[in-house]
């Protein structure tokens, strides 16, 4: 019996006429309805014509972002019809299908919908598709929306589309769906009081998967406070399974209050129990799966940690994983709304009101931050390898797409043009990440179907943490339904490998966990190296202090992240492998060749076998290629500078003189800066460089002789070098004094004061007045001037008064401008 009273109470009913009009006209609509209005349950029943109101009978597919939401939505709709799930309303999620022959509404995950679209783009028999919770911006949902719009434009214009969400960019979705009308429904949620409950002391911000234990202890205390201050069940939002387990442990025995844990890995029985009224008061610890699509009955209080998990890719280290972030304002509103579904409630937010205003408005679109390998395979199989023709709210980042295509090319899933191969199509139908699909197909011949699917099923989920980082010990903890599903898929695809397959035909002898991890992540096979592990990608990684894998010569790393303030990675999940397995699994990374490079201050020539960055075998190389040696020497000069050459006083002086002329006269005088010398090394350092083989040979090269090749000989200007920038200047005493060109702005002439008597104008070089350092008889600076005439007139008397008594044997005339210059003392002059 249809429960009309419950249906009539759903506020979205007021928007149904406008929605029906939109679908009858343009054929697409954006439905914006707050949580609890019935958009997920009433709307599909009405569109399918299941409420006996004369509406036409249609087959409706509802796509939800999560399995728990899909099952819950189907059960709720079946309850509203007074039926069991599977009669006229059913669901299909990965590894589970409950659908009767006469079902008219089917709730699926977006991943399942994508699989169906790839198998048959027309979706035969489907009249309406509802994409629920679009605001979450999951990559699968964005992709499904783009594919469906393609189908509607090219194949089935009669297919009706509804993008439904509680909080979203409605106008953006409307533009994406060809200017579809926006239909809004008013909410009828109850008021929710906001209680700001920040920690008393500072909490370290989240980094990677790490959450400060201080915050988790605080969340547990806020849950206890909420139980004491409010009535009803408490729903507490935490970022992940590990944090849920820790807070549950800290809550302990709450005296008659039941503590439940809800997350994507929770057994279906536990998820069902949460969604049914409880006999006792409850505390439900949940991840973001409980943000939308689900109503947890009895909840009057929400405790929000303010954290969420989002995918991120560390391209520099070749790591991709979930990371902990501050939840967006939109997520905060969704979470708070859970407390007002059935009655007035309260939300305890574990941060300050000031912080709330600085939070991002919406969660980051997954397409902008996630690993795009699976997306790239989807669009390649769809026939649009670069996704340029797809209707997407945000285009995929070019760098992430390039990295994804590189992975797909390496595993044989796409060809050089980015188009899907036969193997790529097979991989897309496995329903797992392409890396895991490759591992599954290629591991079966070595480890058998059962062991392969167990490990792949485990890696496709958040692996249980009770075994630490030991993947082999965790095998057996995968979802049974996923193991069954993969076993069936492998059986369906068990045709002989196609011509473009990259299968590991040689038998891999390591533990199945290691084989699968190595095949899935070949760039993460790692060799022990000085207390840590060096991955084939070049990233260094460390095991935890108590890891059971310590001492293993080789491991295959399935999951890793980067600790705060560290440049290397931390192993989260790995398995031991032998070198043979590592070599075969990462065979595409194997190289063998000659390496000549500058290392440890000299040329190092070796014959090296590598697995990516890992050195497998090294032998000294004699008679290395002269071109490679030359490149290594140039690298040494770039790293350590031209000081590796022999620089006598003349060479240093020549470089300084040329630098001075370049600054003041420009062309044709050469630029002799380091960058310019590196750019013209062929012109001035040959043939000496071509004959050199090691550092010692560089030290024998006369830098001055080599620099001489850069002088402007062709124009004839080179002969003017000594005129324009002479090494020495003849001063009035007859001495030839060296000019210091160390400062290219103004040369310096350091000369004893008495040798300059009688000179009225300061010397110049290339038209630039020389800065004269007048020295005492002992050779110490007495004065500095660029204008001798002014010095003789104004400055000399002070210097004379100070030094005359100290150096009485030297001449100190009253009129130095008219005095005879001399290098000698008074006694010498008298003789």
C-alpha cells in the first residue's frame, strides 16, 4: 500500500509541476531542493508513474555517488510504495544487484551508470536519468553527465535528464544542459542551532592522512557534551575510517548509548542498522557518506569535526591518495541539515565562527585535483581522448591528463593517439582503476584468479589498518561481494590476451600481494637503500618503525604519502617482492646503457642497468664516448664554475678588463659573465675541452689563452685592448702601475701619493675616470679621489698634516700640484 501521508508531507511536491513541464519541453532540468525535501525519493517515483496519478509509465535510473546512498534511496522508495526492494524499485551497486523483472526505478552508483554507458551508449529502455547530489562534484558524476548529454544530443533526444542537488552551481549545470530550466523547491527543515565548540588549545592542521590526535580527543569530548546537553541521537562527522575508530575508542562505554560506525567499508548490515530507528539512544560516527541522500532517523544533534577527505595527486613524487582537508561551507551546511530533518536540532562545530568565514565555499571539483587515469580511459573508450568535446563544468587540467595518458600508454590501454585499445576496453569493463585492472589481468596467470581478485579488491578499498603497512597480512580483509564481482568479471573477460596486451607472460614468484602491487604500481617497486627504500620513480620512502617489512631487500608500495616537512614518502601499505618480480612487473622501466656524468667533483663513467631510478648493476666504463665526456665536463663547469680552469693573474685580469669594456663600450667587446661563457663555450674553450677527460685536465687549461679567442679579431678592434683598457698606467713618477678592473663600474689605480705630484687631471681608461687610491709611504690608503685637482686643493693639506710627522723622510710639499713626483725619499732626492 502506498504511504500517501508520508509522500504528501515531502516539500518537493510543490516543484513537481514545473519539473514535469521542463521535461515535457526542453527535456532536461536542474532540480535544486534542500535536504529532506524528497528529491531523492518522491521525484523518481513520480517520474516513473508509480503513484497512481495518471502519469505515464517510464523507466527511471537514479544515479547516486555512493553505494550506501543508492541502497538507502531504493529501500526508502520501496517503503513509500509499501513494497520490498526489488519489486518496482531496485538498486545496483558494485558487487550487488537487487532488481525484479518489472522494476521501473533503479538506483545505481555513478560508476555503474558509466559502465552501462560504455557497453551501450543508447541506454535502451531508460526514459529518464536523475543525477543526484551533483553538488559533490565527484568525477564519475561529472563524467556521466557529459556522456548523457552526448547521448541526448547525438542518439536519443527523447532521453530526459535531471541534475538534482541540495546546494550547487545551478546556473552552471543549466548552461551545461543546453540552457535547461532551474526548478527550485522550498525546504521544510527545522531550525538548527549552531554551537561553536573549538578546541581549547592550538591544533596542528591536517596534512596528508594525518589528523592531530588533540583534535580527535576534542571531538570525543564534544560528543559527550552534546549527549549531556541535548536529547536525541548524535551524528558525528569525521574524515575517515581511522579517525572514526580512534574516536570510538576514546568514547568508551557511554552507559546505555550505542556507538555505530558508518563508512563506505562498513558491512551492509551495519549501514542498514544505522538507517533504521534504534531502540537505544545512539552516537553515529560517520564519514561524508552521511552528508546527503541519507536520513539517519532520530538524529537531533550533529558534531562536525570540520574535516573531509579529498583526492590529491603529488606529481613530483608520483603519489596519489586521499588527503585530509578543511570541509567547505557547503559541506558544513549539508552536515548541519542532518540535525533538522525531523525536529529542531543543534550542530556543534569544532572550530571558531571566524574560521568559518575563511573556509572554501564549495568542495574542490574532483576533476581538478584527482588522479585522472580512470577518467582518461573512460573518455578514450567514449571516443574523445582529450575530452575536448564533452560538456564538463570544469575542463581536465592538461598536466594531469598528460600524466594519465602516459600511464595508460605504459599499460597498453591506449595507442599513440590516445585512442583506446582492445586491452583498454577490457580494462574499462573491470570496474576498478586501470592500474588495478592491469594488475588483475596480468597477475592471474601467475597467482591464480582467487588470490589476484582478493588483492585487487583489497586495494580498491581503504585497506584495513590492523595489519599496519603489511599488504600480504591484510589479504582476506576485502569485501566478499567485491571479490565475487571481480571473480565473475574476470571469467567474462577470460578470452586470450589481445595483440596490444602488456601481460606478464613470465611467471612472477613473489607473494600474490607483492605481485599485484608491483603490477599495479610498477614505478613504486622499491629497493632497500641506506635504511630507506628508493622507488623506481626516484622517490625515497621509509617504513614505519615497527613495520614487519623491515629488512626486505625489495618491496612493492601500494599506498604512500608524504609526512609533514619531509621530502620523502612514508609507506602506508606494501608487500615484499623479489628482484625478479620487480624486474618483470616494471619491465617497461628497465634500461641498460652507458652513463657519463659529473658526480662527486669529477667525471664518472659507468655501464649501468637500471629499473627506473634504481641501479641494478654498475661496472666502470673505459673509453667512454668523447661527446658524453664533454657533456659531463660542461655539467661540472655549470655546477662548480669556471674556477675549475687554471686562472693565472693575467687570465683574471683579462676577464676583468673585458667585463669593463663590455659594460662601458658594449659591442664588439664580448660578454664574459658565467652565463655568456657557457653559451659560447664552443667558441673559446675548444679544442682544449675536447681533449679533456677528467677534472685534472680542466685544471691544466689556461683560461687566459682560451678567453683570448673571444676578442674581436675579425673587426680589428682586438688590437685596441691595451689602449682602451691597459693592464698598467704610467704615472707622473714614471712607474707603471697596474689598474684593478675588479669593479667593472670604475677601475681602481692604487699608487703612492708622492708619485702623483704635479698631475692635475685624474687618469682615464676608455673615457672613464679611474678611481685613484692614494697610498701612504707604507702602502696604506691615505685618500680616495676621482678628481686630483680638487684633492690637491682641498684634501691634501689634511693628509699632509696627518702623515708628515709619521713619514718625515718623504717629501710633503706645500703645493703638490706643482711639485716633482717621486718614488724616493728626501735623502735619495738630495743625492
